[in-house]
C-alpha cells in the first residue's frame, strides 16, 4: 500500500491543489489542501477531490462536506504556499486551521462555508456525488461549482492569465513546483503517414 502511494503520487505530477474550506458541526472553518484534485465537467462545472482516511476515520474535510453537502475550493498562489502547507497539519476536528494560521475569511455568496480572503480564486461547491473507493476507504467527492470568485487581474478576455495566477503544484513527497516554461501549440491536425 505504501509503495503504491509513493508510485502514484510520484508519477501523477504536477498536481494542482484544492485548498478546501468546510464548516464543522460547531460552525468553525476547517481548512486543508487536497492534491488529488481535477476538473471533471463543464456543463455544469464540476470538480473532484479524493479525501483519505487517518487512523481509520475519514479526514475532517470529508466528514464536514458529506454532512453539509457543500464546500469551497480555494486556489492558492505562490505567496500562500507556506500557509497552505501548514494547514495540512493534523489539527483536532474542533480547531480551525484558518483561525490558527491567521487567515482572514470572507462570506461566500451561495453556500454557508466561507472562502479564504487572500486566495486569488475560489469556487463555491455543492456536493454532487461521493464514492467510497478501495480498502482504505478513500472518498472521491464530486462537487458542482455554483459560483466562481476570481481576482480581476487574473482574467483577460474571459480567460485566466496563468502567469498572473502563479499557481503552485504538488509533486511526490513534501515537494512543490511553480510554473516553468509555457509552451503554446496550434490545434492538432491529422498527419498523413509518410508514403
Ligand atoms: C499539498 C498537499 C496535498 C494533499 N493532498 C491530499 C489529498 O489529495 N487527499 C488527502 O486525503 N490528503 C491530502 N493531503 C493531506 C491532508 O491535507 C491532511 O491530512 C489534512 O490534515 C486533512 O485535514 P482535515 O482532517 O482537516 O480534513 C495533502 C497535504 C498536502 C500538504
């Protein structure tokens, strides 16, 4: 199991990071990063994260989002890397990582769960589907994005300016990456086999 984990997280790289806020039963804001994260539909917009177990129990994020039927995916830039990394420490379920790290929160528009004020983008999500996978009970969670919040400077002609976003990605082990070279290619066309 450990070897498989190392192989998967070493080979599936670089991974984007969902910095997820959820609400605890007492109304505190739980915050944790999840790099098993991808886009999976655009009409309606949907994304997926996979939440694992700790000591046989689903992680707090999983408990909270299944109970509340909602969560927020915040996108961090390079300036937030250390805070994002620190938020992965195992805080007790009733302690807010956002509070402990001094991260300001802003009310969301559609869901009750707040978003991170300093994050350049956030997506308010309603739980669409969750699927228990494998013997360790990883939970694949699909959320429908109900509202996007994107800092003005990140958007040009309706598209995200990737350099401006300055995203961070997870590699295998405690390693992160930032953007390197960006290569732009024209749409692919069929190449006839050489005669
Ligand atoms: C960059 C990064 C990515 C992570 N990705 C995942 C992930 O995809 N799934 C997961 O279960 N844990 C992941 N973790 C570990 C969780 O963030 C960590 O277990 C956290 O304490 C869970 O918090 P919670 O119990 O408040 O939900 C990741 C940690 C880091 C630093």
